[in-house]
C-alpha cells in the first residue's frame, strides 16, 4: 500500500513542479534581448538581422507609441502572471499560439511535423543502446581483466571520447560519398530520399535504414560507454556478494549464479535510465540533427531559440518537462519490476 501512496504523491508533485519549471523559463525569456518586438522593428526599418536585433533596436528611430503598439500585439504590455496564465490555460501550454517565425502555423503544428522523425531516431537509438550495452557489460564482467575486456574497453572509451558532432562529421566523410570520402554507402543527409513515395515497400525500408544508420550510431555513442561500464561494474559487485558465494558453495556453477541470481539485481542501477525513453526524441539530438540535416525536434528547438520563437520554444519545453517528470516515475516502477523487495517507505 505504501507503494501506491508513493506513486500518488509523485503524480501530484508533477503539477507544482511543472508550473515552477515553466513559469521560471517563461519569465526569463521575457528579458532575453532580440525578441519579437525588436525583430519587428528591425524588419520595419530593414536594418540588421534577428541575431543583432537586441543590440541595434535602441538605435532605430521609432516612436514610443509604435513600440507600445507592437508590445500590445505580442501581449507584452500585460503583467507577467497574466501572460503566463493565458499561455498555460487559454493557449493550452502555448500550443495554440501562432509561431513568430513560421507564419500561419501554430506551435503544435510545427512540433507535430517534427515529432515523428525524432521519435523514430530516439527510440531506435535507445533500444539498440540497451540491447548492445547490457550483453556487452555482462560479457565484460565474466571476462574481467582478460583480453576481451581490455580491447572492448579501449574501443568503448575511444568512441565515448569523440564528441557527437565530430563523430558525425567523420562518419559522413568516410561513408557518404563526399569529396574526401572513402566509400559511398550512406546518404549525406535527410530522413528519406526525394523519390521516397515512388519506391516499393522494401525499397522504402532500405531507404529509411540507410538514412538512419549513421545518425543512430551517433545517438548511441553518447550513452554507450556509460551503460556498458555501469552494467559491468554492477554485475561484478553482485558476483562478489555472499549469496553468490553460497550458491557456488552448494555446487552451483558460475553461469547459474550469474544468470539465475546476480543478473536481476545488477539491472537495478541500469534501470535508472529506463524512464528517459519518454524524452529520447528531445534529448541530445540538436547537434546530430544539424550535422545530418534531419528535420526533427532538436533542430526545431535550435531554430526556435536562435529565432526567439517563444511559442515554439515554450511548447517544446513544456512537453520535455512533462515527459521527463513522468519518466522519473517510470524509472521507479522499473525498480519494483526488477526487484519487488524495494520499498519507498521513509526510515
């Protein structure tokens, strides 16, 4: 019963936590220079660009009444709390608000267009990471300090040390048929080819696979070393405990002790990342999507930040916050499924 009460408390805490996160960010972006009012002024005068709007707006000759009219148009003449309440309730987390940068499109329409692409890349990279890292960590633990462990550690750490954007550029240079490439195996950029709609089912599957291979490899590189070593060290710790010695003292083999007893307990630290599956379409994708020119959520968030597109930025932030908060609860649920003995009762 205490588990039920714990999860009810966690669910109820989502509401004030979400309001705190979004209100803080909503208030901060009001003071960021180069906002929609400054950009509109620069557009009217034909001076500068969006990036330099904040620095040059004061020098542009415009009357105070014109500036106030622009502020009223964007709602900046209202008190902060009133604007936040309108964003939260009337505009439904800003999803109904029209984008400042993309005309005639709401924040939700833009997010919905990019969501599917990032979801495919994120979920694929997430599951492949766990499918590869957990077995690799187990094998490394069984062959601890042997040749396989040392060689695999060298490869894992070498991949982890390379930044994602650098890894993406290296892979493109080697395999994408550019001027300096060694092999022309994968397409340079995008999510699918221009003639995708004319292809057969198997040709479409192959086309998407070739476009996804290199970006997904970059997705996996970020967490690969952490997950692998976490699994290995967790399993080694369990193997050294008394209950494993007891199993082996009773005539059980090391294989039986690992697969029948130690493995399940060693998965508990790894389960901390299970909840991140809800945010994989947002996290860590900005640089990779830029390198491979993928029209996903990461690239949209970068465009929103650079272009001061507040409705789109806040829409992405609100979705990320909600999914992240629910992801934490999902991680706690994974603990219970792996080890039913775990309780959340306070000491």
